[in-house]
C-alpha cells in the first residue's frame, strides 16, 4: 500500500561550475564578478533531491512535488527552461539573491515563508527535501533551519536512499564515516531530508513534461515577489580566491618507500 506525500524541494541556481569565479566587494557586500552574466545551473545537490522527489511521487499516486527556489527570477527562468524537462513539479519563486554570500538563516526564513504560502499544502503529508550541501554554500545548514521553522523535527542528512514501507513508515539510509550507512526508520511524514547524491541517474529530457511544467511555472516566475534578506547581521571583512601553490620536482627511479617518506616529511613541514 502506497502513501500520498506533499514533497517540497528547496533548491536554487548556482554559476555553471565550468566558469571561472572571481569574488569582489560591492556596495551591497561581497558578490561574484559579473555574477548576472554568468551561465547558471540548478544546484547539483538540489537536482538530486528533485529527481528523488519526482521518483518518489511517481511511485505513490496522489503525491505532489513543489520546487521552492530563492534566486533572481530572470536567471531562474533561463534555468527552468531545461530543468522543467527533467521531472514534473510546481515552481514557487522568491525573487532575490542566490549568492553563497547571503545569510543562511535569512535564506531559511524566506524559504520557510514561501512554503507556508503554498496553497493546498498539507503539512501532515510534508516531506521537505533539499541538498545535504550546496554548490554555493558548504554549511549544510539551510535545510535544517527551514525544517525547524516549519516545525519539522524529524530530520536526516546525507541521505542516499528513502524507501516507503508497506505500513507507511520511511526507511532512510544516511551516509556515515568509512563508506557505511546508518539505517533509520521514521513513522512517516512530516520529515526533512538533506540529500547526498542519491541512487538515481539524471532523467532524460522530456519536452512534453517541459511544456506542461512551464505552462504552470511561468506565472509563478512572473508573479514572484522580492525576497527580504535584510535582517542579517552577517558581515564579511574580505573575500578573495584561495592561494594556489604548486611545487614540482621530477625524479627518476626513486623507490616507492623513499617517495612516501618524502611526502610525509613535506606534509609535516
């Protein structure tokens, strides 16, 4: 016997990882040089969460999927043209900065507010999905705070598999040290899941799904309201690229043991 879920995926856009990123100080704080000109993609961590959500919804008839995104709506529109072909979902947009320099707490407040405003959302069926980490921020904190703000206290991080049991309970595999997994069982919704890479490949493009998605998602983009991120007290004293250091020495016929000893001495030094 399946279950019916209301799955909300939190995910935003990030600069294409093939681009060269240069941080700079601006009047509104740190930003990326030519940020609005950089090609953008859906955050890969959020992408895994979205694909897992669509797969779970397909296996449980009656389930619905929403993608809640904080980002500049002009850039979101470009990205959604391709993402919409991957999986069926309904888009909820908060128009604001998607920069990794924004305060994680303020970001969580905006996302939680957007989720609260979803019409027809049943919190008793809520599964909150998001990336365990992010390509724009490495804190792994946003999805946890969104869950807390929504009153979702059953939370799991580093999830690679989510299985719905016959009694409606959820079996979760979370990553732990040494390539092992921790298996947990939760009675059911509501619960929050920070996804790792999961076990699904990226779905192929489906133009029909894309057309259906964009018909309902274009109004969400056009009607997106500006997100208020002004409540932060977070300050950056400086931003710069990490220094790169490379020292190369070519040696022939060096024994492996001597090579290992030299590497150890270099690390200690």
